[in-house]
């Protein structure tokens, strides 16, 4: 799915320091094209296509990562629930400011991470490094990501908000 923007994340790896490794989970129609892009750019040691990650293994991957990146480029990415999963593990997020999408609302810029222009590999790389290379910045975003998850995105909070909306509609 081209709207996920993984080609831009692969491109961003060119701008990252050599000790960075980009892991991309999932399968789909772009897998072969991404693999070819990785080889063409000589990034076999910096970008790894993991394939499908079983749900039971996701917490381990989130735990092992430093920063989670959602490089989506189109409003087809309406919300990006995977960001919430990363935030629940205290991971700062780098996402994109897609017009008419909720992606940048989930990842509040300057709070739980950074949001950059869609399709800009250089900005993705800079945002990833700005968080990962500065321990105090990392700690700030990590704590705020976890707090944002607990304050907004737990099942209890989401159900309560839905109930309030229905009650307001019913009373209105």
C-alpha cells in the first residue's frame, strides 16, 4: 500500500548515521519493490524487511525500538492505530502531517514525538535523529507518549468518550 510511505522511510535511511537500523514489519504488494529499492540504494545493512510480525511478538519489537516511525503520505491513513500501540510502550513517534487525517492528532507534535511533511525523507531522518540522539529529548517524548496513551487512548477513555458523544446527541 503506497499510502504507507515506506519508500520514503527506506530513502530516509540514507540520511541516518551508520549505526541506525530501520525495521519494517508487514507484508504486501510493495514488498518486492521495497526490497529492490533497498538493494539499489545499498542499504541492506540499514533496512530490514521483517515480513508479518505475529501480534504476540509486537510488544517485543516495540520494546526493542528506540523511535517508532509512521511515514504515511495520504489521508487513507486516517488515524494510525499502530502509533497508539507504540506510545503504550513509551516509544516516541515520528509521523507525518497529512492534511485531513488524524495521524498528527494522535502523535502530538512536540509532545509525544515529531510530525514532518509527508514524503520528505530528509525530514523523517532528521526527526528520528533529533529524538534518538538526545537522551533528554528522548526521555521527554517517551514519557509524554506513555502519558498521552494513558490519558486519551485506553479502552476505558475511548468508551467513556463515545458514551458522552451519544448522550450529548440524545439530549441535544
